[in-house]
C-alpha cells in the first residue's frame, strides 16, 4: 500500500475511533446506549481476534495451508496452552516465541 | 488560590500514579507494534503518527497484521473500525461522570479514552465519593484524575512505539518478532473465551476466516467477523430462550 493511501486510512480510522469515544459523552450525552449495540459489542473482540489468528496462522497469499511441518503452528499451540493455564499475556507471548526459536533450532 | 491549584494538580498526579502499574503491560505492546509496523513496511514516521492518531493498541496491531498480509484499505478500515466500536461502551459508561464538563474537557477526555485509562478512571469515579476530590468551593476535580491517567497512558504508548521503531530497525528479520502479533491475539482471545457466546463468536469467525480466505483484499476477514458476531448474538438469544423454557 502506498504511503498516501496508508495515511488516509489511518486518518479515517483515527477520526472514527475518536467519534466512538466522543459519541456518548458529547453528541448523545443525554441518551442511553441502544440495547442491540451493547449486545453486539461484547462479541466484537473475540470474533476479530479469532479471525485474525486463524488467518495469520493458516492463510498464505489467499490459500489455506495447514503447514504443520513448519514451526509457527506448533509455537501457536504452545502459546494457546500457556494462555489457557496462566491467563498471562506476556507469558503467552514469551512461550510462543521461545517455542518458535526452539523448533527453528531443532528442525533442519 | 494556591490551594485550588494544588488540588487539581494533586488529582492529576494521583491519576498518573493510578495508571503507572498498567504501563507494565502496555509498553511491550507498544514495542511489538513498532517492530511489526517496520516489518510490514510501514515508514517509521507513519507508524509513530498512527500511535497519536488512532491511539488504540489492538486496532493498530490489527492494521499492521493486515498490511503485512497484503490487505486492501477498505477491509482494514472495516475491521479496525469494528474492533474499536467497543469504545462507544466506555463512552456511555463515562457519560454520567463527565456530562457536566465544558466541551473542551470532553473532547480531551474522549481522545484519551482507551481501555486502560477507562479501567483506572472509572474506578476513581465509582469508588471514591465526590467529596474526597472537592475543592473548598465544592467543585468536583475527578476529571483531573482521568486526565492524569489518560495522559500517562498516552505518553507510555508514544514512547514505547518509538522504542519499538528504534529497536526494530536494528534486529534482523530472522528473529521473526512479527510473530508476536498473532501471539498477542491468542493471549487476548483466551482471556475473552470465558462465556459460551464469546466462544461461539470466535469459533465461527475463525472458521470463516479460513472459508473466505480466497476473497480479494482480505475482505474474507470482514465477512468472518460479521458471521462471528451473528453467531454470538444468536447464541445469547438461544441461551436466554432455554433459560426461560426451563424456568416455565
């Protein structure tokens, strides 16, 4: 992506994010949040992170590839286990990176 | 007059102190963002500017991850725009506390309303009665606490972005530090999967991302997230119906 388009994208996302943050304390300060919006918001983060994780691990240039002969899926699995056991974000990242380096070292 | 200034600055500094422990978790994110932005080919000055303009860690990591995967501008805007929608919830939750402030204060506090600043400021508003933060003339000064917390996080985010950009320029690509971004998503996702509806949303969105992988410009990600949202809403409805039927 060219730098001018990237800048335009960031300006749009920045303005949008500011409008979200200002919405209920500025424009609609005397209104309650609609129930459907509240219900939708709780699913946005799990859905987004799951889609992005699946895509980052298994989609390569528009094709789905389960490359289990490469280190990354296994490093991700180690991260999932540590995340599940510890619920600690930094420990999860550390475990995933450590497993990645270990497998890169062990695999030819 | 001196007394008034002391209490406003006192609230501000208390907000800075309240936010400080959260910086420990934020600084690695800022550094990962800076490193991954360089790896995705984003110029350093643009990556730093993004931290000031967007000022939302998860969305910035999503933008960088999608750029690295070759996504188009529209899918990136839609995905990060959806992900940031949660800030409307924080805004709604803060409304009763900041509604009375002049507009310039509300504009400033809205800009600083991140996950971490919200978490600290809302506790100050909820736990401490207004009178503990009052001046002699009875004015409520807790917005200075909010400002202190928000400013501390803002400064921490800008500096850790800069540190990541400086550090990232010196490390070789073989270290694969860009992999820290999906690892961060895994960690955050696991924290969010306590509820059944959240698990349904995540499962459908994850499978959808694979099913729609062939769509151009990574638009499949947007479709997957929207399907995940539907699955979450549908699961909540179903669970409520089951509860009602078993009660009746």
